[in-house]
């Protein structure tokens, strides 16, 4: 038996292609509950429409809870975001400038401690 060209015969038994069953692969398998009207049946397997789930596509998509923003709310949110971004950037620049200034003062103080400053007039009178 050739399994009706819907499967493979091995050791006297038919191993049917998807969507077919029976001893000689002559029984067409349907999909569970015909995919509940929310999918396509291909070889006994449901391929569900977008959002539907389950072996028979019976689980509907989750409800969409979306909040719609009015243009004025979008403008306020955008303006607020820009203002906060500017303030944060400015605060970071001020902090970086203070840190850089403190490092520079510390460097100058360490340099002065190692080599005392002598003005030009005092140097002339001492060396002079």
C-alpha cells in the first residue's frame, strides 16, 4: 500500500503526513473546532489570526486599554521634558565646572607649596 500518497509506508505501517490519519492515510484530519472562526486550518493545525491564541484559536486578544493624549497634553509633556532636560544638563555642567575649578586650585596650591613665589622687585633687591 502506498498510503494514498499522504504518508510513508515503513514495515507495513503508514506514517501519515500532517493533516491525515488512518491505517492508509485516507482520513483527513480537521482542526479543533474549525479554529473557532479565528484562524486558518492547515494540515490539521490552526494558524490563528493576529492576537488569537490556543490550539483552536478560541482565546481572544487582550482588550486594548490605551489612553489617548490630547494635543495640549502632548505639548505640556514635551515642554516639561525639555525644561527638565535643560535643567539637568545645566546642573551637571555647573558640578563639572566646580570640580574642575577645585582641582585647578588644589594643583596651584600644591605647586606654590613646592616653589614659593618671589616677585620681580624682591628678586632684584636680593640678587642684586
